[in-house]
C-alpha cells in the first residue's frame, strides 16, 4: 500500500470514515482495501461505491490486489457495474435487486443512480451491514433540498450501514455545509496533503499555477497559450460566461486550427488526427465538447493504457473530477472559474505521477480585468495562496471577519486584522452566545438562507425590519431553542451584521465592466490568506497585449511552509502557554513515539499540535531575520 492507503487502512474498523486526500493519491485503491476487509472480517454483506459521473467508474474496475501482496482481488461482476452504458431505469432496478441478492457483493454506480434508487427503497434497514462509499464527497450537501445529502443522513441514523466518504476538496462554502456539525463529529478523519503526496512520488516533483490575461477574444490569444509539446487538457469557457463566444463548436474548431491541420477522424474511436503547425508531428486529439460521437470518445478514453494513445483533449464540463489520464502534463483552462473546488479538481488531472513528467502545469486564461496591474498581481497572489491552502485540505472560502462592539472612538485603530467594530453591537452576555458567534456562524447563516420563510420573504421583497426582526429570529429560535430573548437578539445582531458586511467586502471591486472583475472579487473571498506573508508569484511576463503572472514552482517544501503558516495562526497562545505546551509536547513524543496529531479526537493533543506549528513558524521567522 502507498502511505496514504496504509493510513486509511489503519482506520478500517471505523463505521464512519472521512478521507480527505488530493486527486491521484490512491483513494480508490484505499477504498478497495477497506471494503474487502469489511466483507471478509467485519460482517458487512454488501459494498456500494457511488461516483459523480460514469467515467469515474473506471477507477473501480477489477484490480489484482493479490499481485501486490493483499489477500484478495477486487472483482466486480460486470452486471453490477452501473457506470457502464445503459438506461437509468434499468440501473435503478438493478441497484434495488442488488440489495437483496444472495450472490453479488460489490456494486458501482453514479450518485444519480444512488439518489433515484434510494427514493424507491422504503426501508432504510435495507442498508443494514452495507458498506456505502461516496467518492467526490463534496457533492453531498446537508441542506434539505439535497436528495443525496438527505439519503446519507437517513442511512446513517436509521441503519447499521458503514460509510466511507472520499474527497480531494472538502469545502463547506459560504452557505451550504456538506455535513451537519453533529454528523461530522461521528466520522473518523484521515487527511493526506499534497506535500506528502509529492514527497512520495517517483517522478512528479512540482507544479505551477499561472494566469494569462488577454484582451479581446481568447481565440486570438490561443497561439500564445497552447504548448502542443505537452500532453494537454483544454477546458473551454462556459457558454454563460463573458469569455465564451456563445458558439462552443466554433471554439473547438478554432482550437484545432491553433494546434494544426486536421488529417482525419477515426470512425471507430472518434479521435482526430492533427498535423502540428509547430513540428509536423501527428497528434491524437479528443473532442468532448461535441455531443455527437461523444460516447465513442469516452469509451476510448476509459480504455487508454499507454502514453501514445492521446496528446490533447478538449472539453467543456467534462474531464474534471476523477478523470484519469496520468500522462497529462498541463491543463489550460479558459475563462474565470468561480469555484475553488473546480480549480482544485482540474489541477488534480495533471498531478498524477508518471514517467513522462517531473513538472505539471495549470494555466488559467482570463480576460484582462479593468484594474491596475498591481491590483491584479495582488489578487493573483491571494488566489495562489488560497489554491495551495486548499490543496492542503484547508477550508479557505468566505471572508474572515470578526465583529466587535465599538465602545470607544479609537477601537477601529487598535483591533487585530479582520476586526470590525460596530457601534451599538452588543457584547455576548453568555458563553453560549459567544460560542455560537465564534464557532457556528457559517452553519447558522446556512440555516437562515435555507429557511422557507426567509426565502419567501426575499422573493416577496419584504422590508428590512420584517426580515431582521421577525423572520431571522424565528430561525435562531428554531435552531437554538434554549436561548432566551436577550440571547436571541445578540445572535441576531451578529448574524445580520456578518451577512451585510461580507457582501459589502465582495462588492467593493464592482465596476462598469461587470464580469471581468469577478476575478478580483474572488480574491476577496478567501479566509486569512492575507495573514500568510508568502509571495507565490515568480515573475510577470509580457503576453500578447496584456501579461502573464507566473507562479513559482510549487513543490513539497513550499506546501509544507504554507501548511505550517496556516496551522500557526489557528490558535492564539501566550508565551507562557507555549513554554508549558513545549514541555508537554516533549513528554508526548517520548511516550507515544510520534508528534501530536492535529486530527486527533483528543483536544489536548490537537492544541499541542498547533502549538508545535506555532513554535516552528516562530523559529523559521527568527532564522529569516538572522
């Protein structure tokens, strides 16, 4: 087993297991090991693996694990691989039949099939002693309208099912948590970061994240952006975006013209052969944008087993999550991407270890914002820090602000970074209110936004007083029934102020050009990246009529520094406390033979882990000064 897989296997007895690890780290194989142990040794009778789309089913095909020393192979009966071709209705019935089958014990399906099948199952106890594994777990949501999230919650609480959730981008977002805090606490967690992954790779040692800004149409800038010497995935912009020409088929043709001359299309596979304009090589190019013949192309991609079978792939909404092309060296993504999760998933397509590359590249082509270069460079650096932090499985979405009552005129000048003082804001009168404000505000705001009364009030454009004094307090009373009227009012004030101020921060950069400044606004949405005094920009190079912003090569050492910097800021320690905890840490290491783990269930161990990160960060800064 790889290190990550061994780490997961140590938790194979857990009933609920959450695995946060980068794309290409081996999560699918880790699942196989755990699933086979549960079938053989833990009384589990069935294994169900749910993936977001059919193409990802390839990751769970038959695997001869015994050849690497495991006691059993992973074998899936083809009739229960529901990610193969076939109609939805038949797959749903197959799923239902599988639960009562006395012979089959492993089924692969899509999230959609799981949702539809669950609606046909009347009793959650049918999932008793079933091991349910959900790949790309960030698709799940705890909000009431999420069928998949609701199914998962019911299965957890109404059956003896075992659950393993896997994701490479575990982000709660601004309003919709993946799991409720109560349910999340039930999961044992295994985290594996990009720096650990790069350290374990044989070939790939670094990657870059660059931004190319252009003026006019991106089609005129393609020649400067495409490097056809690299195995490349090209994602064209959404037809709803400002960068799109609104004709996706013409955009594919233009990309082909930029690559070379079309020689032919293989009628059996749908793969195009192009003669390169640069060196005359014959290139194999896949088109996943055109619907006609797409199934043939996808089938070809699923069956690829060597480097020479593909050179360039052009896609729109596909070839992101779970897409497996280990030889891919660079991803060229055209158009602003609002989702950090999407960016992380695309980066994951090119950061698989392969003998043909020591470096991987993600490049985002964006229309030049209507702003000074300095503002754009600042935004790029913020986004680079946010991306690298998210690769470390850190939650970085939403502005981090701290609301405080302003009692003196000088308050605004004496606060910490992120402190906002508001005259008339009440101080929390009880520890209960303080805890809600400090720890539960994202979930409370999610509940407010999901409340039917609030939704109807927004649609009916009710006045601010009704919204703030009637509808929002009702949500708070429902969520926290033990609060008295004074406590409800305090929580309400902070919830309203927090919501209003975050929107104000985001809207500061709005200008006449609209969507061209969305990139700048995105940079305002990340927690605490300003506190990471790290410049990830390597250089600014001329590009067409605008410029390139190039990142440094991001390797395991840089990721480790960023991880340490993030951890060092998660807790506030006094000097005396650090001295005390340092002695406790030394005793812990002697006793346990390892350093404290920040993912431990023991709060004291967690605090020691963050104190150790703080001490190491202080030591590194002292060395820089010297």
